[in-house]
C-alpha cells in the first residue's frame, strides 16, 4: 500500500512514522524547506529554538509517550513557570491562589468569584453543556463583568479579534482544564515541559525513523491537487509532478484542502469552509539584558499590540543561547490585518516603546537581532456548537483522510493533540487494509 501524507508538521510525521512501522510505504510532501510546520525551529544565537514559543503540560500524554519512544525522555525538563498579568501599567505575578487574592485591579469579591470560577472549570469534567454558550456570556454571568473585562476579555479579544464573541465556552473550558492540570497539589505552582535542545528533536527523530523505515520526505514540495479515479483517491499532483497513491492523509489547513479536491461532496466541503483561522505573527527579539523576571506575561492592555511577553530565557536559561535573552512578542490577527504587511524592522520600531513599560531600563540598543515568523492557519476559530461542524477523519472519498488542527476539540490545539491526530489517522488506514 502506498500512502501520501500532505504536510510534514508533527501530525503528518507522526502518522508517517506509525505507518512505516506497520510496513506501509509512505511519502510525506512538505511545502517548506524543513519539516516541523508550526513546531519548526530556527537558529537563535547558535542553538535551535522554536519559531513560535512552545511548552507542554503534564497531562500531554501522547507527546510525552512519543518523546519517550524516540529516546528523548532524558532531555525532557519539567520546570516551574512564572506567569504574570500586565494591567494599567503594572505587572502582577499571577501564579498562585495567593497572587489572585492580592490582584489589586479587582475588588476582593471579584477576586473570589474569579478564583471560584477557575476552580469550577478545573473540576468540571463534562464540557458538553458549555458548548452552546458563548464564552463571553458564561464568564460575565459567573465571574462578573469586572473580572471578565480586566482578565479574560483582553485574552479572548487578542486571540480571536472580532470573532471573540462567537467563541464557545467549551473551548475556554478546554484551555483552563488542561492548564490547571499541569499544577501540583493545592494549585500552588505550575510546571511546564520543554525539551532541552528544542522540540525540533521530535521532528528530527521522526524524520530519521521514517527514512530508516523506507519512507520518503519530500521537502520544498507543495502538493497542488489530489486527483481521483473511479471515485477514489488516485494521484497527488505536486509542483514536481504527479505520483499514484492508494490513500492520502491531508494535515494541511481545511481551506487549502477544500481547494485541492474540487470533487469533494458538498456536505463535507461545507464543513471545511465553515472553519476560519486567525494568523499568528511572532516577533522574536534577541536582547542584551533580561526584560522581565517572568516566563510569561499576559498583556491585559488593549493599547498594546502584542498579547503576551514570553521571555523564553526565564524558562530555559540564557546560557543555552550564548548568554542572550530571548523574548517572543506574539499577535493573533485576521488575515486582512495591516500588521501582517509590516516587516520586522517596522515591528521592532512599533513594539519597542511598549517594552519600557515592562522594564524602565529598556532601551532600543538592547535589541541585538530580531526574527519574524507568521503562520496563517494558527488558530481555528471555535464558535458555539462547534462539534456539529467537525469534519470526520475519513472523508466521503474512499482513501482520503483529513487530520488537522480544526479536528482538535474541546481542547485547544497543541502538539500533544496533533500527535494524537497522527496516531488515530494512521490506525484508520492500517484497519482499512
Ligand atoms: C504562536 C504559537 C504558539 C504555540 N504554542 C504551543 C505550545 O506552547 N504548546 C503546544 O503544544 N502547541 C503550541 N502551538 C501549537 C502547535 O505548534 C500546533 O498545534 C502543532 O504544531 C500543529 O501541528 P500539525 O502537524 O497539526 O500542523 P502544522 O504544523 O500546521 O503542519 C502542517 C504542515 O503542512 C504543510 N503544508 C501546508 N500546505 C501544504 C501543501 N500544499 N503541500 C505540502 N505541505 C503543505 C505546512 O508547511 C506544515 O508543515 C503553538 C502554535 C503557535 C502558532
């Protein structure tokens, strides 16, 4: 059996690895010149680093299992995270229940409500009753208007922009539930996982095993079209020519997939088209000095253009990057946003004045180098009753499968769930033989 996999991100590579182990012949087509997709790395001062900040949670069993399987277990570090919240010119630590009780922008009653709502979401296991309710409505009702507008509105707004009001409470539940599952007893501290030497080692390890198993990874080879014959999958057409296959797994964005198969039956096509994405844009700065004492500062100030200040070197120390300090400044944007037209120099100019609010000593000459990364299909927008929109892995076309981030629900997308997608879809193919 010959299987094509379109997309060499973590989902595609996991599926390819599993299939190789079952004796299936696989070819992965990846449009980029390196594998990894949203988990791809770049050279940050001599060391590989993710283009977009990455960590994993204690409950991320699928990716932890894969890390162990690839022999990378000894490199997995569980480190305490330090989180803060920036509001009205001040940065407040936001890690422990004590931090919440001291969070001055909210009244004592609002702090209590916020704490109780968070606890409820952590304990609640059944997300189904939440899926027909917009997150905004539920949070205002139970946490109160003030807690919503100070803490959660900026987060929802900066992630989903104008679509924030559509987002289902089930998605919000997924985020809180998973995140709080990464805390120790009594919610006192949070630990996050990182692979010493970058998560790029997972993609490298998978690629090596795929090659050893006789599979092929065709880089810089965008797929253009999936051709059918006798009503089932027949060929994949790429920029370098067409090849015949018995089955195809697409791990690419739903809109691109719909375009690749013009014969897709309307019901399935409608599901593919119903999902929209927010683009992620990340400016990464290499700084001379430490900017903040925190790994992650959530920005609750709509006048700032970025939604967080993620200081990676407060998680993995600067010694890993020849003593430099690495800061990610992320934005989630609609594809029409003017921010996406700017180059890194323009973004550094626009962002720098805000950085002094996190550290008054900051001056522009701290910035030694900058990098800019964009991912157009970064965040699927998850509206109410999203489960009705979910396309199944098996499409109505025989031999054609979809395994992409829109199928992750109610959890927020993450590498753990893409590994799970790869595991599941490869099982479907093996079972179909
Ligand atoms: C800013 C940001 C921060 C994140 N932080 C975290 C985090 O802390 N923890 C976490 O677990 N997850 C995080 N994630 C999410 C995580 O990176 C993704 O969920 C995961 O990597 C998705 O993997 P995937 O294989 O499903 O999709 P992708 O990585 O999107 O892979 C799809 C692949 O298809 C390729 N492709 C597209 N079109 C074609 C074509 N026509 N032909 C051939 N190839 C094509 C793409 O180049 C890509 O390599 C983050 C994502 C972003 C954007």
